[in-house]
C-alpha cells in the first residue's frame, strides 16, 4: 500500500509520484527475474538518472536536483519498496558524489560534478579493503606521487565494492602517508584507467543485482588533479560521507521492511484457516501491528536525522541511530513476514525469503550495527 508522506513542497510531492510511477512500470515487473538471474540493471539506473532521481540532494548549478535530504531519502525508500538492489545502488551513487561536492575545489566541482550528477554516469565508493572494514585507519592501498608531480601511482586493492566493473568513476580512499588517520587521501579514478582490474563478483546471500567485486590496482596512474581536498584529508572526508550514506541505507531498509509488511498483510487477508482469514487470530494480528510499529518508527527516525542535516545541524549521532534502528527493524519485519506466510514464506514462490536475505546485509554495510552502537555511545558519553 502507498505510504502516506508529508513532504515540504509540491515539487517534492511530484517527485514521489514520479518515483512511484517508475517503480510500478519499470522496476516491479523486472525485479524477480533479474534477482534470480543476478543481472546488473544498468539500464534501470539510466531510467532513474534521466528522471533526475540519482542526484536529488545536490545543487542545481552542478546538475543536481536541489532537493532537501528528507525528500531524497523518501525517494530512496520508495525505490527500495520495489527493488532493494537498485535502492542500494542509488544510495551508493549519491555517496560517491559527496566528496567532490562537499570537499572538492571550485574547479573540481565545475569539472567533475556535471557528469557525475548528469544521470548517465554511475559511481563506485572504494573504501573497504580485505583487512580494513570497520577500521578505516588500516587502509593499505597506496598512492605515490610520480617524480614530475603530475600523477599518483596506485597499488593495492579494495573489497566489497558495489558497481565495480560497471561504474564510470571510482571515489577511492588511499594511503599517501604512513600516519594511521592523517595519512589517507581521496581520489576520483575514471573507469578504464590502465592498471585497474576487477576480481570475479562475490557470491552473496542476497542483493544479487548489486554486483560487488574487489577493485585491484597494479601501478594504476591517475592525474594528480583528481585528488579531492588536501593530501591527508581522506579520513574526515570518508567519515562525513558515511554519515550521509548511512541515512541512505536507513531509508532503503525502511522501504524493504514496508514491502515485507505489505506482503504479510495481503497474504494474511487471503489465507484462510479454521474457516476464517488468519489475520482474524489475535496472535497474528498483533504480530502485524508490531511490524507496522517497527516500520513507522524506522521512518520517523531517519527523517528526523535528515531534517537535522537539512537544517545545517549536527546529525552524526542521529544518522548512526537511524542506521541501527532502521536496519534492525528491516531484519525483524522481514523475518516476521516469512513467519506469517508459513511454509510459503520459506519458498521462492513469494518474495518474503528474498526480503529476509536482503535485510541481513543492511546490518553490515555502511558500518556494522556494532560500529553504530560505538558511534552512538561515544557521542552520548562525550558530555
């Protein structure tokens, strides 16, 4: 069922309506077969891009939509309710543009952002490594300035990278100095760079259409003018980007949970046992009520954080809370949806089992929920 939304403008309402139309006509008819086949839906991102939905939260002067973050996140939630892999990809793309938009020089913003935000390009965010997941300071991929100072030479590898092999640019965090936190830098690498290759796709539990690979660098040369900010600024850039990115995952998880709730509600109405619909039994009706409460609470949590961000206020703690609350809710609601469907929930005849598999990773990427608890507790106890 359509979620009743409060949006800040008529234009925002039109964007929600457009998103729902695309979800109904383009995403929903394809999602089941595509997820079963593990196809990367590049053409779908093209549809979203041409509709202006991949760059909503960025300034209009650089090709963005100029929308508040709360509007962008509700669009992500709508996309997730139809196709979770595409919603995650939308969030990832927005994340890849953040460093240039927020920390790039005026020249870099003018040169790079129009293409990044134009709707035809897709980005990848290269932060994690095999031995550097939650611990960003453990990054080993190294960028060394060439003797003439015109290029950086990269060696190393990144792990768990969405869109790897399909992206047009790779926002990558590298080590330019040995200092654990002040030795990281951010550089935007164009696709097709010689010396950049990709491992085979990971075989994952869910999100089959979200292609994830290792990105490998063997002496790859990248122009020095693609370094974002000053050398050594990589850590604060990455952490600021993750605050925003966590809200994208929170919104996507909420949309996934909403779909699971809708499926469970519909099934419980149609399924009869002992001469009546199973939702007439209080035990199951109360389960649905708890699912609704979890989804509604998740939505309110991410929107609160987004409105703080839109108001120019600190939102790091609230972003961590939203990521924790929304993804835990998604795991609970999708698991309960499988239970409501009973034996059918455990089969691939219904999408409940896929929803459950997709929900699990939301508790892991963009910072595990254990890391979210660390972020929250540190800020809470800071006084």
